[in-house]
C-alpha cells in the first residue's frame, strides 16, 4: 500500500458516537452561574464561579457558550455584569481575565455600546491574546468607519445577536462522529 491509499477498516471496529462541542459539565456549570440570582459584582461568592472562570480561560468553546447569552438584551446585560465580576476575580489578567473581558465586550456590542465594547476588548488583549477580543475590535472599527463615511455599517446589534444564536446552535447541536480504535 502506498502513502496515497487508505486502509479500509471493518465496520465492526468502527463506532459512531453522538456528541456536542460543548460538554454537559461545562454547560451545567456555566448555566448555574448565569441563571443564579447573585448579582454580577458579587459573583465571586458563587460556588461555581471559579470553575467557570477557569474553564473560559482554558477552552474557547466554553467562553463562546458564555457569549451566546448575548442573543437577547436581557442575557447580554446579565452576562456583561457577570463577566466583569469574573474578570475582577482574575485581576483582569491572564487567559481567564482576557476571556471574561472579551465576553463582556461581545455583550456590550449586543447592547449597542460600541465604545464600551472597544475598551473591554483592548483590556482583554492587554491581559492575553484571544480571538474574540480581536473580533470585537474589528466590529467596532467597522462601525466607526461606517459612521465617519456616513454609510450603513456591516454590523449592528441585531447581527451580533443573530451570530450569538447561531453559535449557540453550533455548540449545542448533537453531531455524529465515527470513532476509530
């Protein structure tokens, strides 16, 4: 067999697994924090907040799941306050602090607070490199250029909310994967 051919495995050795990109444990921990009654500025007292903070710093899927709550105004407000509290827990530093600040920036975009979003994204990038903060900065810059040129921008709050809803579906949709031994 040469390097361009593949070996066919018997079906008996293959296994199909149904799974989502977001683990059930990460989703449950995040939901416990988001749906708790604790105000954002007191989130450091929540028993699951340290776990969520650690996981958003470690895994972009968990960070992005937290950002999907920005698909509604109420969700964006709640998560904006929570992530500011989480960023304070991380001393606005490191991967966890950067992740929390970038999610806060995304939520600010969803609420139409472009200057706040840009400030949060800059603070996030100062803490550590992350792609969500870069995306927030791109969207803010695009909106500001549109305002200067007096043209309609490519992004608005509804686009941010639609994107959040689409990402939520992608992260939580069950998919079939073929597992090889």
